[in-house]
C-alpha cells in the first residue's frame, strides 16, 4: 500500500529562507546599540535647541521632512558617476559628479541627524546603522575623489563602486525607516474620510475644565479638547510626528500670543486654533475641528 503522508504535520513544510526585511526588522530589537544611541541622542539634543534652525532642519517651513528629498541629490549624483565609470572618455565628468555628491551629502547629513534625535528607540536603532552605512559611503567616495585627483583612476573607480554598494545598503535601511517604521510620515488621525460630513455631538460643554486639555472620543477617533473661556478648540489627539497624546501636553503661548500645545513626547508645538505647526520636529499640521455649543449645552464638532 502507498505510504500515507500527513501534510499538516508540524514541521513538515520546508522552512523559507530569512528575507532581507526580516534581518532589518531584527535591527529594531538590537538593544546592544542603546548605549551608543543614548550618548549620541543626548549630544544632538544639547546641540540643537528649539528654534528656527532646528525647525528648518526638520522641514517645518516646507510642511514635510527635509531629509528625504535632500538625499536624492548625493544618491543621484553617485549613481550617475558609477554609470559614467563604465563608459570610456568620461573621467573628468565622473570625478565632478563624485565631488558634487560629497557636497550634496552635507545638508542631507545635517537634516538626518536632526530627525534621528527625535525618533523612537526602535527607529533610532535602524537609523544608527543607516547613518553608519552612509558615513562609510561618504568615506569611500572621498577616497575615490582623492585617488581620481591623483591620477589613479583605477583605484578611484574601485572606491566608487565600493561606495555604491554601501550606498544601496544604506538607502535600503532609509526606506525601511520611512515605509516600514513610518519615520517622517504624519501619524495624526486622518479625519477627512473617517468622519461623516456635518455636526456631531461630542460631550457636554459644562464638563470641560477651563484652560486644561482633555481627550474625548468621536467614534474611534481620539480628540484633543481645550476650553478657554467661551472658546473651545478641538484637534485630533495623536501628534502628527509620532502619535504622542497631545491632551497630556503643556499649554503655552507663542510669540504672537496664540495658545499652543506642546507634545509631551518630542516637544512639537501646535497652534490650537487651527493645528498649524509652530515648532518641530512635527512638520504636518494637526487636523482640526470647528466647534459650537448648542442651546442644550452640547459641544458639537465637524472637521475643517
């Protein structure tokens, strides 16, 4: 009789090889990096104080992080140099692209350091290896430029292709940070397609303390609610930077005497009247709601 095989037996299926993404996921749990991260992140916080320079490095004036688009400059230049290195008669052009890539890497490094200092620990672990890879890339392309300048074109090309390999590894980790770990993406609840049009009852206005933020729920969306006198300001509660609870933040005024809330996690400041960003690391505005109080004393809200 033919032998019967139980295809559902535990362990009967061959194990699939570990994917590259699985290895990258493991970096998120690499606690051995934490001591280095604590030292470096403390140095970043002590060097970059809240203000216009820090906001510019985060990309607050742009409305989205400045680091990702700036990385396109050195990456594009160095990949182009590698293509020219495979073609005859392009020595000077390739050397120029390598030099331009090194110059373009400087603003990318500065913005990356600013963003890295305000990430969660799991993101910082991956970010540290990403930064190490990109630092190695810059060192290799620097060696390539020196060799080319000295007329050692073969060594210059070799250093360039070595730099290209670390460049690709580093950009892969950068993609993991951006798309798998959502570093830089807005984490605020999107209300445009989650909340139906029109006014919605939220709570009794009399239950709201004056000058003290609280959280209320509209369906499954958490809202930040602040009553100041006769005015009630309502924002989504999850900070757009990394989803910190805004209702636990400090209420302050900015230079224009506008009431603002400071996220308790990483210090992003938002104007409560419209959710606009006053100071980073957040770059995306906080979704806000229009509010009114009915004759029955019920606070109603609708998305702006």
